[in-house]
């Protein structure tokens, strides 16, 4: 299997380009065949699907807000089917909830687990996408991320592991990936600049130009079950360059 068969790019990376046609032209020109949508794309799924088809692109997956999952699950399922993917990820709670106590994270895990069970009946697998704030201890030694997965129990709730955010949270990504490998269905592939560099980009870097060993981490994620490897940069100075440079580096990896 070629790396390009499982390589996608989160379109949030190119949001500063604003125009979806330009964004999709940019990722297609960089060499990508798959994209990961953002929640707003689900609201206009037919239009987005037409734009993808026109460029020979496909959607690997999408992010979706907790509010949308609660308020319009049937519409979300329809959008997933229109766009032709089965992997959906809730990427973050609102900023005001990120410091909530342990009970709040447990409640979130239970709710996500219940929604995952409901979506599974329609062939959609729901997962959680981490940042670094879920790594703060909330219940003795337990972190918010542990509480989410613990409360989700035996539900089909998956995990889209954002490796670089684990590192930003001072965690060993290999340990976490090994611990929750049965939940992993995708990984975000992003890089961290050396200390003091790329401060205008919040310290992020194009994949392959930073401090993370993505040749090794790629294998770790894939062996843990990641079906999709999704490029992301949270604040690129030049989105087109980031898309190209990351793709050029990653296509040299042996899957």
C-alpha cells in the first residue's frame, strides 16, 4: 500500500485561504488524494462533495462539534454518507469547559460513548481527538483523557491520536498509543519546531522539519491501528508551502 492511499490533510490547516475552491486546489496540487473535513463542511455536504469530485479528491473523515452531535445527529449521519466516509471525530470541548472537574470529563466520556453506539448503527465510527489540556490530572493521578475513555467503557468510541499535542502535554506518545491502541483509528501528523523557532506559528512546524521523529512515529501509529494519517499544522505561515513540504516528506516514508 502506498502512503498516499492513507494520507489525508485536515483542511483546518488551510483555513486562512478562506475560499474552499482555493483550499482544495492547493491540497490537490500538493499531491493529496484525501482530505479531512471540518464541521462546517457537513452543513453543505452535497456542495463540498461536488467540489471534491471535481478535483479527484475524497474525504477520509471529518471533525464535528459536540453541539452538532447533540442537536442534529441524523443530519450528521446523512452528511457523512453524502461525503462518503465513516470516520468522525469530536475534536475539542469549548474553551470554557477545558478546566472542568473530573465529573465533567466522566460525563463527557459517557455521552460520547452513547453517541458512538448510536452512530455505529448507521455505519459511522465516532472518535475523540485530543489536545494537551486533557493530560492534566483531574482525579488523583487520572487525567481527563483517561477519564473520558474509562467512562466510555466498552462503547465503540475511537481515538484520533494527535501525537504532537501529547508531546506538548509532556506525555510519552508511545506509552499512550500502546495503552489505548484498541481505540485508535487515525492519527494527526504534525510537527513541533525547535525551541525558540516559529513563534509566529505557535511553535509548530511543517512535518519533517521539526523535532519529532515521524519516520518512527508513523510506524508506531500504523501498528496501533491508525487507518488514516492526517497532516495538520495549527497555524502555518504559508499553508500552501506547509501542505507541499509535509506531503513531500511523508511520501518518502515506507508504510
